[in-house]
């Protein structure tokens, strides 16, 4: 591939990862999809080992997929993530005043609770996927 072709291919792959991730998450939220594909560190390690056996290029593709997915999730409007900060900045831009400390505190607690829930849920899925439950 030429450099412009490689760039376009990379942009296309990144867009595919982003749209697929959003489609899956919205499907889980709406009940159209099962949440059993949400994996944590155990499944990532397992899949990484399998992909590494396929060669360097598939492993680089997996790293790109994980990096893009984590970056996208970081932009979700949850207060402890970067997307939550962007949400607060947007509210401040619209209202002309910052979000109150109390609202930020409640948002942070809810955000931490949600992230902890996702960590436990993904680890549970990992262990279930391994047949331990």
C-alpha cells in the first residue's frame, strides 16, 4: 500500500472499530445484545496470546483495536472520564458558570461506582468464559 492508501485504510479501520463499539454498547443497553462479550484483563490476555501466535501483524491490529476502544470509552460522558470533563465544560460554556462542586462530587461517585461495576462484571464474564462459573 502507498502511504495515502495506508492512511485511508487506517482511518477506515478506526471508524469501523468506533461504530462497532458504539453499536454493541447501545445494543447491550437496549437489550438487543448480550453483555457476555464484555471482557476484562483475563480475556484480553487470553485473546492476546491467541493472536500473538498468529504473528506480529495480527497482534499490532489487536493493540490498535484495544487502544481505539479504550480511547472511545474514555470519551463517554461519565464524570470520572475525560468525556465527563468535556460534558462539564460544555455545560459551563452554555450556562456561563461551572457545574457546582456538589454536582461534580455526586457525578464522580456515580462514575466511580459505574467503573467499578464494569470491572467486576467484565472479570465475572472472563471467569465464566473460562468455565469457572
